[in-house]
C-alpha cells in the first residue's frame, strides 16, 4: 500500500527532460531497495514553488525539499522509510503563493481508481450530506463559503441552488458544464482527467440539495481522456452504491450519464448547452426564465462548471467558514476561496496554477510565472478568454477578483490568463479574439452576427494601413450596441477585447491609422524589410532561405530585398546572424 507520494518537478526552467531523468533515478532507487510499494514518485506539473532547482514535495507529510541532487535520493528515502525528521539542509523556505483546493488530488491520486479517491476522504462529504444535512443546511454552508460560479458568470452558487430547490416539480436536473472552449484553456480538462470523482461527488450533492434525480456531464468531444475517465468514475460509483437507487441507504436516487459536445463555443452558454443536451442545435434563448427555474426539457436545472462542482465536497467537509477564509478581502461581497488559471503567453513558467482570490497580477506574473523571458517589457495581461479584456501593465498590482477585473474592462472568465510583452500589437490582439467570436457566433441574433463582422472588417482595415480616424468611434458604437442588444453572453462580451484595448492603448490604434505604423512591429502590412549594407557580411543565408525568392544580388554586389514581392514572413530576419536585416 502506498503510504507516501513524492511530487517531483524541475523548477530551474530546463524543461521536462530533467524532471523525467530525476524521476527515473528516484524510481530505480526505490525498486532496487524494494520500497516502491510504500513510496510512489510522481512527475508533477506544478509543486507551488519556482526557481529552486529540483523540488520534491512529499505528501501527506507536506515536506518541501529544494535544490535536490541525485546524490540526495538515498538520504531522503531512508528518512521517509524510517519515519525520521527531514533533512534540514534541503528544506524549502520559499514563498508559496499557490493553494491547492480544486487541484489538491490532481497528480497525487490515480484518477482511475475510486479507492484512491476514497483514501483521501472522497465521498465523505456525500455521506455527511445524505445522513445528517437537510438541503437548506447545505445551501447555508455554500452561502457562508461565498463560492461564486467559476465558469465565467460568477453568480453565487447558493442562489442558483436555492432557486431550483424552491421550484416544486417532480423532475429536476443537474448539469456539469465541461464545454471548455476558450483558446489555450485547460482548467476543467485537468480536473476531469485528474480528479473525476470530485466532480461527480459535487453533482450528487447538488442533486440531493435541489431534489434532482438525474444529472448530465457535458464534455466536448475533443477531450477523449476526460471522457474516458469520467465514464470510468461513473461506472465505479454505480458499483460502489454511490449512484443509482437508495444511495448509501438514504433513500435518495440519482443517475448520471455523459453528453458530448461538438466543439461549439456558444454551447458554453447555459441555454445553448441545454439545447445541445436535448439533441437540438446549440442556440441560446432569452432569459428569464433562467435554467434554475425552467431549463432542461422545461424542468428546473442547476448548471455548474467543473471547477465549481469540484469545490463542493471540500466546502462540505471543512465548512463554509474555512473556504471563506481563503483569499484576501477586496470588497465586502468578494468571492473567496481559490481560482484555477491557465497561465500562458510571454511568461517563463507557463502552466496551470491555483491561487487564493485576491492574489495580485504582479504576484502571478513575476513570482509564480517567473516574469517575462528575454528581458522584455510586460505590456498587458489578458484574462477571461475571447470574452475577456486586456489589462494594461499599469494595473499589474491589482488583486484578482470578479469586481476588480470588471472595473478594468475585463472578466474572470473560466480562468484563461495570457501574458503579453512589448512585441504584441494590441490592435492585432483585439482582431484575433474578435475573429474567434465571429467564427463561433451561432448567428441567431443580428447584433452579434452583423456587429461582430463589421467590427472585424474595421480592425482588419486598421492593421492593413487603411484605417480612418472615424473608425475608432465606429468601433465603440458597435461595441456598445452588441453589449446591450445581443441575445447571449457570447455577443454581449465579444466587444470586451476591443473596448479594453481602445481604453488602454488608443495611441497604438492612432499610430496605425495616422502614421500607418505598427509600434510593436507585428502587423505585416505596416512594415518592410531591408538589408543594412554596412552590417551585411554577404553570407547568402537570407537569399537561400527566402521562400518567395524576393532577394536578389550576389556576394560581390551585395543583396537587395524587393519590397513589392516580399510577403513579410520574417525568414530572412530570423536567419541573419549579423543583425543586418532591418524591419522598418
């Protein structure tokens, strides 16, 4: 029986190969000494500390070793096997900003074994609810916790459950929204793959609380491993009497099954998701009535996303007061607990992180993320996916929370966070996200269908050097119309990247329009390449690598780029070893 797990991670920035090598050495030592049945090494995606070389986090003792060498393995293992005090010289004392609540089991337990989940207090919350808590008591605990929906809307979880509980109907439903469609986001996927039973337990508790007898896990079909593990978890829960009839002898019946999404971004919206589960096209419908009152097949339906549901068992076991004590107070109504983010972009340490609410962007970018690579300057942070906004580096010290991000023109969203540096063009960034929303629009309502297309055309003109001064006011007018008149959240929030970049980087827009110049050097139609003859060594690398043969000349006369033929691919710029290619 495994008694100790050792999470292994190289935090020096040398990549996964070093982690893999050390893991192999650690495992070999355990096997040679016949200790692999009590100590289990795990290659961890994150251990909560950075720039400390090879880091080992030992559970359940929660010992943190830093700057570990392979020579230290025998000493570490012997102390674990003999239950001796840890090696003081290797103990980590770094600041750990992350706090694992939702991700606490990911990478620690075997997600395909229900016994592993039960071994870390799994399904104890369900047992407590079914044997000793009335639905009203569960909702009161959630109210105390101040948990808000982690899927983007941020609606108080207890209120949604309360609405469904108050509706008298013999049929009610619970749906887990696992349709994670934001580019670069994989928060829900990681939980579904790494700790599927926590999501199921949250759904069963929700079903008991609101009086629902059936639930659906809605997962996009592009997540085959998540689908496989959720299905295995459902099968195991049935085998152990945790799903089906008379669960744990309580008289409560609850059934679960999976529904697959076809990859439509709009199906992340509640009413469109409901239509998809019903077998219809994923079109949103006007609200109210809200799904909590009239949802799936016209019946009361509670819809929560993966991260929200995974929090439920933790809150029931440790109490709403415990959860509400996590994080920093921003406002009197601030959500508490933790939030999972997919930290990507121009950042040294990209990956999945979980931080207490109120952690500042500065702490996330510089202390967890390790800062901007290559000594470049932070320009902005984009949060909330395609529906979010771009926040200027001037606000890097703001605490992350629903209200504060909204005031800055962005949203929390489901947890996407992209870091941008001086080489990112804000006009081009806005165009990228708007194009995604235009492509994913269901087309049902005119404000989203037409407005998004019009704005994309304007942004395209600006990035191609054909923008007009009046385009800025046109973008604002269309954005406000979409926010007010679009049918669902996709159309209402699609203008956020445009409005936020206009708010913080209007000078960059004007530079594109008035001077036909892209300050970031990103918009290919607004710059050209030339060869500096004084720096050129006439090595011929540029002419050999040009894909369209727009460079002419020879080693005696020198080389010349024909701008009218150049496609601005940047290949010559990348290949030149002497900085002789100018980007004008």
